[in-house]
C-alpha cells in the first residue's frame, strides 16, 4: 500500500485543493430539520444525529476535498453511542474515497502509546478504528512518538504532531526559549528528523506537523526548517486565519500542506454569509457553497492555485 503522505499528495492533486473539512458536530448548532422530534437529552439520539449530519457533509464534499478530519472529542462526549457514530463516520468517509485524519491528540509512554497507535492507525483491518492518520502530542518526548511512527510506517498511515498550534494560549509553553530557540523549534527539529529518516525516497515522510494559520510568520519559518514534513494547518476561517496567512505552508508545487476548515463549512447555514441564502432547510447547499468559497480562496491566494 502506498505511504500515507504519497496518497495524500495524490488526493490533493486529484481534487485540486488542499482544503480538508473538519467534522466537529455540536448538537446545538445542527440544522433544526435534521434532529426534530427526538429526545435531545438522549445520547443515542444525539449520536444518530451526528451520524446523519456527518454523512450528509461527506455526501456534499466527497468529490471536492481530499480528506476529512473528525474531532474525536465531540463523539466521545456521547459515550458508547458516540463512539459507534465515529466508527460509522470513518468508514463512510473512506468508502466515499476520502482520507480520514482522526483528530485525537493522543499520546502516552511505552506500551500505552503503542496501544493508542494500534487502536487508531491503519485502515482495512489494520487497526480497530481504521484512521488513515492521527494527531499526536509530543509533550512526553521522543520515545513516546516511536510507537506511533512504527505503526504509521507498518500500516502506511500518517501522523501529525502538534508543533505550533493555532490557539492563543499555545505560546504559554510553545514559545518558551530553551537553548536559544523557542520550544516549538525543538519539536519541529525532532519531527523533521524522524520524517526525513522514514521518507524512503519520497518528498515527505510519514510524520507531519500541526502548524496554525494564526501564526503566519512562524508558519513560513517552519516551512523552511521542515522540508520533509507535511503540514496540517488549522485556524483557517472561523479562527481568523486567511488564505494569505497560510500561503507559506506550501512547497513550490502547491503541495506540502492541508488546510482545515470546520465550523465555517459544516455550520455554514448559521453563518452570516449563507444563512439568508440557504437557511437550515438547505444546510447541505450552504456546506457546498462554503466549501467552494474556501477552495477558491486557497486557490487564489496560495501556491495551491497551481494544482487547478
């Protein structure tokens, strides 16, 4: 099976866009027609709504974007019913031809890290959850990443390690100066070294980096420092990052990065730009319009425009 980052590059070329759609279902923001008549306090009811909602988004974007990124937290909040819904969404997305980046930010030490890696990484029966890639925290050190890297290499999966996150509070630790450099640069150096080690002749290795759109200067700095590392860029859209802010994430061919948008697309029917045109009754049309607009913005203002 082809290495994950090569499959991702193929998918980005095929769709002509680096945009991926985050699946972050929140019950109180779902379109009203979707879940009317059910018991709002029932976890099973909410889980069914999440499944229907996420499947509906996948139906809209499946031929437009290369991947989706389910956020595990919103499914976990519903207990067993939510986790069943998550499994359904992962499988449905993959059957639709999409890659699935599971946003779980997992990690631990030793055998526990191996347990997380074995649980999440690898489709087609290679793991229980079947994700194509997983977000991982580096805070426990280099040995905590090894089981994830081993599983990713073995199962042709991918990782995205938190390097410079999009939230304002990320600077609390990530910007601390250690031995003359901010901590995020030390994490970046480790990620780049491991990814380069396992690149196996490909342009990008299996270990990517999460670098937020809300820090464009650091995004440019890290792109130069991490030539073998594919970026996952959150913070575009609702968090304030613009297409111009993420332009430095890409290589000269318009590859090397995927840009996530969640709320701005999946809840577009609630947004000022789309509510009057579509409303809750036409929420999927709003998703389609918001996706098309995001694709166009990234194509116009970043090197990803070379893909189209």
